């Protein structure tokens, strides 16, 4: 097989904020990605407004854009009315039989630790309570849930998921202690890695430790990366580099690795 042929494998960007790209860029971004071999994307949301934009994108790109609806943990928690509106809107999508996941939800690791370093008080309570309600919703509607819960927050997220018997959980851009990793693997929960797997030792270690069948690849675009990607715009095409790095770390062929990761992501999200 030539290098050209072996470079052609299908992939899914399992976590991207398409709505965070400029409105005039979104369609081009998706069209280019699909043309390059991207089979689908999982478009995650940060609040109700973002969820609405992602639903419209999903309707226009049926079967190739799985939306996830939620409230991002690194921004302030919504007020009671805003939260009620978001949850009611998600339930309406469920009653209409639409395809979607819950996310991006989780815990504010970066906001909390920055506040603590600066000596500012930070109340994690409302974030824990909101995550608990999202976990309950995911379990009740039997939807996949996308989590932003890293380092010591991972165990707290595991507690919430276990409390509600959540079956399908995806910890995106995961990094965390071995104890959490063991717990997540035992539950059959998934993690995804970003292009920083190319240059971050802790992420490379995670890939070595985590079963391939539970791994997905993502860009978290438009987030920009360092190392070989410094100054480069993030597009779903970077997922190909993630898959190549995973293949190398697992000691497997690129096509085999890509095939397993594609199937895993399709099965998990129900594409
Ligand atoms: Zn994200």
C-alpha cells in the first residue's frame, strides 16, 4: 500500500465547538473536513444559545453532525430560570425523538484553581449540583454525556455518574489520577485525546494505559495547540495526527487504529 493510500482513513472529530467559529467559517470548515475524510463531528455546546446554533447545524448536516447540549463548567452556572429553560429545551428535543448527547458539562477545574491561586474564594457547590442534575438527565433520557472533568475533579464527576447509573460517559481531553483512570475503565467509560498527544507526556502516558476500544479523538476546536501546531488554526483534520500518534503509542498500524476508533465513536454516539 502506498503512503497516499494508507493516509486515507475515515475519522470523527469527537469534540469540537463548531459554533465558536465565525458564522461564515462554519459551513466551509465542515465541508472541507468532510471532503478530507472526516465522517462526522460531535458539536458540543456551552449554553442554551450555543445549543440552538448546534441544533441548526445538526439539522443541516443530518447524520454527520451529532449535537451535544449542555452548559460549560468553566463559565458561571446559569441562574435558576436559565437552567430551567435549558433543561426544558433539551427535554423537548428528546420528546421529538431527535438525536443528541448531553454536553459539554462537568466541573470548573481551571476557573477554580486560578481563583484559588489568586487567593479569591471559589464556591464549587453550585457546579457540583448542576453536574448532578445533568448526570440525572443523561441517565433518565439514556443519552451519552460529554464531560469536562480533569485532575482531581475526575473522581467527583465519577461520583455523580455512579449516583445516577450513567452508562455512556465520554471524558473529553482527559487527564487525571490513576485511581480515576482505573474507575473509568472498569465502568467502560470513554476518553478522548486532542492533538497535544503529539507532544504532551502525560497524555501519551494516558493513551498507553487506556484500552484502545475506549479511546476517541478530538480537536476541541477552535482551541489552538502548541508544539508543531503553534500559530495554526485548529480544524477537524488535526484528528488524523491524533490517530497516528495513538497508533504509534499502541504499536499498531494507522489504518487498524483508525478503524477501531471510528467504530468506537460511531457506536458510542449512535451515528
Ligand atoms: Zn470543549
